[in-house]
């Protein structure tokens, strides 16, 4: 379910770029990343109680209880030693380099104000779309794991190879 939310954010970001609503598009990439982290945390590190809080029927009481689940940094910490190390490293790297600028867009900070007033260079928009595609690829990998279908293994890396120009540059 949470992977589907990440995919929705990715699709919406692309639609917003296509219509010239760049500031909102950038903000959605942060939300897409957060949904992916939450999905991984739910699979690998969340307690049964935390999962129940998020999966319960929505009402004022359940919403209040769900507010007690960990924030993003704590989720990343709890994934240590539980999630695949390569995936966790990618999530941490994203946070290290992208979190503060993306937060600035979400909260109307200096990045948002500057880009909104001065424009968005084409390379920045291309990078944004590649980053979003990379987050989507990770969500796809998580769905392959969740499916438990061995026939699906290897499909996401094949897609990544076929569409490498649409993804972030691999770390050397």
C-alpha cells in the first residue's frame, strides 16, 4: 500500500513538471522518498503494534495513535541490520544530499523562493525526474520482495539497465 503511495507521488511530480508547477513537483519527490522509507520500515523494522496503528480503520482515535510512530530519521536507524544494506545505503545517501534542499521546497524556504522567482534550469528538472525514477525503482524492488514470486527477481535491474538514461548516475 505504501509503495503505491510512493508511485502516486512520482506520477504526480511528473504531471506537475509537465504543467510547469515545478516547486510542487520538487516537494512531492521528498514525499515519495518518505513513503518509500516508511514502506521499508514497515517491512523490515516496524513492530506489529506500529503496523496495526497504520493499518487500522481511520478515525480520530486511530489517527492520534498513529502519530506515535517513528519519524524518518528513527525509521532509518531502525532499518540498520534489518533491511538490505545496499538499499539502506541508498536511502541514507538520498537523505544526506537531498533532504535539506527538498525540505526547503516543502516549507517555502530559500530554495523554493529562489527557484520560483528565478526559474528552474532544465538540468535541475532532469535531475529531479531521474531522482524520482530512482526512488520508484527502489519501490519496485520492494514490491518484488513483497510478492515472494521468484519469477519477478531480476526484472527491476533489467528495467534499470534498459532505462539507465532515465535514472540517477550510479555511484562509482
